[in-house]
C-alpha cells in the first residue's frame, strides 16, 4: 500500500499534472486552428531551456523566472505563427500538420545548437528531504510544488475560459470556427490568445518535467505521444477534457508498473509509454469524440 | 420619395467559385416586414441569404443595406453593420451554456449588453429558465430559440433566417413562427427561407418564389397563397402548365 502510494500514485499524479498542462495547448490548437501541432513538445522543451538560462543568469527559483520564460516562449511561438502558420491558414489542414512536423525538427535543432545536447539539471546539487505525512506518505517538496502550481494554472485557465469574453470566444471557436466567424468573433485575435495560452502552459509543463527529472533536448518530443493521448482521451478542443485526460494518462502510466499480479511489475517500466498509446488507440476506436465532448460539467 | 428598403438585392448573380447558382435575383425587405423566400429544392433560396451575408462571391448585381452598397462584404463586417444571419444547421455553440451563446451573439457590441440580454429573455422566456444549461443538450426547437436569441442580441437592422423550422415537430414549428412574429412586432424586419411554404406565407407580408436561381413570382403573402401555380408547386403538382 505504501509502495503503491509513494512510488506509483504520487508520481502518477505529478506526471499527470504535467501532461494535463501540455495537453491543454495541444487540444486548444487542435480545436481552434484545426491541426495537430507536432511542435508542441518542442514548445515545452524551449520553455524549459529559457527557464534554465534565466535561472543561470539570475540565480532565482524556477517559479520566480517562470513568467519571464513564458513570455519569451510565447513570443517565439507567435513569431512562428506569423511566419509559418498564418500564411497557410486557408490551406488544407494536412499542410499545417506537416508544417508543424517540420517546425518540430527546426525548433529542436535550434535548441540543440544553442544549448547543446547534454543532460542537465534545472537545480543542480539540490537534494530535498521529502515531507512525511501520517508516518507513511512520503512526498518530495518538488512534487508538492509541481502539483500545486499545476492546480493554480488550471484554475486560472478555468477562469479565463468561463469568465472572460475572449475565453468564451475561444470555447465558441473550438465548437465551430465557421459560426464564430458569422457571429463576428475576431478569429485572428482568438488564435493569438490560443497560441499565448498554449505556450505559457507548455512552458510550465516543460519546467515541471525538468524539475521532476532533468532537462534535455528530446524531453518534449518524448512526451508528445502522451500529450496527444490525453487530448484525444478528453475530447479534442476541450481544455477540461485535456486536464482530466492528462491526469488519467499520467496515473495510468505509473500504475502500469505496479505489481498488480504476482511479484514483478505488471508491465516492465520500458513499456510505460505504450500505455498512453494503447489508451489513445482504444479511445479512437471506441469513442473518438473523447470523454468530454458535448457533456455537461 | 419612399425611404430605401432596409435590404435590397438588385439582380444578384453569383455562386461558389466557378459554379453560378443565382442568375439575377432581386428582392427587397422594407421596414417592419416579414418576407419569405420559397421555392423548390435547389432553387437558390439559402444561397440568396448567403449572398447578403458575404458568404459567396457575387459577379454582378448589388446588395444594399439601408441604401448603402454591401456587395461582397465579408461576413464579420456584415454583422458589424447590423445584419444577423441564423444558418439552418450548426447555428449554436453546443458546449457553451445558453447564456454564453447569447453573450457571443453580443460579441461585436461595445456597450453593456445586459439590458438587451434581459429583453431577449423576456421575448424567449424558455431560454431564461435554461440559461445555465449547455446549448448542446437542448431539444431541436430550443436550440433554434437559442440561435434566434443569439442573433437578437445585436438588435439587428434585419434578421436573416435560413429554414428556422427545418426538422422540427409541428408543435415547435408553431412556436418558432409565433416567436418570429413577436420579433417582427418589436420592430425587426425578417427575411426568411422556409420549406413549409404555407406556414411561412401565412405570417409573411410578402413572398418571393425562386426557381433555378431566378425570381419566378413576387407577391404579397396572401396573394401567393391564393396563386394557382404556387399551390400546385407546393401541393406536389407538376410544372406541365407552368
């Protein structure tokens, strides 16, 4: 039981929070711009590297430099949209999809060129004593930090989507871009805000992933599949779906290595990534609209 | 001289890309009127509405709003000039609540839309009861009410309705027509395309029969109802003597 909580459930919730933040961007871009953005993993990586540089320059805590890193990442993403995606806005979505694939390779190469390919730590030399709750539950401070920050960001996201004019317009456009246009919603402004929000949350996801493990140039690409699985599980275009989808996929991945039957792990840890893939395929076959499409909350 | 009609189509010709669907359609909606466009399937009825809203490219002719030329103006600009268009399908945002749908209808308003929200709820009390419900979970008739309410949020100069009762049960059809009459009485001219020609003509001041993308007959609502050719057309009669 203790092993289950400390080594599977808590890491699962941590990973799930990270996936949730990343998947919101994937889902919103998919819903509003109508294409699967393969470069979203690279946005996470870029955000983490901007954070690394800001930490090295200022010596501050990762959370303190996070807003600045978000702003830098969002500007790069907006520049990419202006130069590459916007001219293709009227093209078939398959063209945008392939463009985003190219963008993924380009951004990654630029990161590798600029920061190098070696594995690094976001906060070197820091070993923290875990908090112990009820004598058994051990949770490290960085995990508390990740889960709490992710929660705050998700609440902010909820407020944006339900309390502001532009947030409601984002949901409207994810529902129906054509009707949004007929209604007089400024679609380019909605797209702009979608990129900014997606980039900010991706930066947070990248930083939290780097805090949890380490920072390297392939980190974003490696979680791209779980991000897509989360977005599809929750229902494309639904930010709430992406949050729930991310948590489910993260927890499912970690629980898959728990010794449910017999002594050894149910799945060898090497197959963890397969869990997200299996859930995604099952979802696409059984309920392609996802868990949250058109449901009442 | 009589004031210019609120909306006027003058020999409008156009279609989608190379395909020409309208071959010179002319019609007018004057202040306070309900005008119905009827005609067989594929006559270009819905296309005529889309022509007003800038959804197809017009090669000849003119669309005028209060006498001003709005030919080939983009939809997002046409909305800002006070024309509201309710498409036949996909006319609501299903994951938004009823109230959020109405708020989106007021998106282009810069002033406080809350008094208007209140008025729309008074006009469509059914929506007020369901303001927090997701629009996608409503019945077909209620969705249509949301779509119409959403358009009314702008206090439009003219309301364009594309088949407002398509696929609805007779009970709801009746309700929608009553709502349209109510909206009209409060001062909004309505131009609507309708399959249920008889119903439409009973509430319409004037009607236009379109066939193959051109005007066939123009008359008052009662006049069209009494017209033998129209009766034949909508009673399933042939065109042998037409």
